[in-house]
C-alpha cells in the first residue's frame, strides 16, 4: 500500500487542480460582475499550463515509449562464419540496420555495415558467395547515413545499394 501513496497523491493533486479550474471558470453564486470576471480570468490563466504541458507530456511519452524489439537474422557460411543482420525500428523513421560478421574461431562480432534511415528487416539481403565473399544488397535513400566495410581479415564485403524502395 505504501508504494501507491505517491500515485494517489498525484491523482488527488490533479483532481484538486481541475476542481479549482472548474470552480474559477464557472464561478457559481458570484453576484458582483468584477469578481466573476476576475474569477474567470484566473480560471483561463490556470488552464494555460495544462494546454502547454499536456501535449508536451504526450509527445514525450511517444518518444520514450518502447520501440519494437530488435529483429535479428543470422546467415551462416559453410565454414562456420556468420553474418548477423539486426534491425531496430525507431520512432518517426529513425530505423537502424546493422550487419555484424563473426569469423571462424572468434567470439566477437565486427560491424561491417550499418544504415540509419527508414527501412525494414527485409530491406537488406545478406548472402555468402563463398567463405571469403559476403554480398549485401539494400535499399536506401540518397541522404541516408550508411557505412560499409570493404574487407575484414580475409572476408571481402560487397555492398550494393538498390536505391529507394518506397
């Protein structure tokens, strides 16, 4: 019950604030015109913070809300190397795609490609041509930030942009 007290206090504060705003705007049983006008002006002045803060809170919650979980696809080569494709869908097209390479005998993944911009998991196609050549084909807009390594140890990476698919 103790952990609910801050929440109950916040809810009670908001309800009290709304009651005061309603009372000031409505101003029941106030007979004098100047007092009624003053009350309504104060009511409007107390509504202004709500009008400013509420959209900011909603937008902040949308920005901080949990993005979809990372999607991953692993493409192994015939000798045990693997290319791991990871896609993170972001808010308002702030997507991020990365291909990391894990070589034989290594436990570390090395990032060989990344793309920041609107995309999906299926926008990057990863294909081992043989154990020493990895081909990546992807869709990207001309202004998207991206990077592709050409060589990692004895593996050559060939990246080909197919242009924009949307």
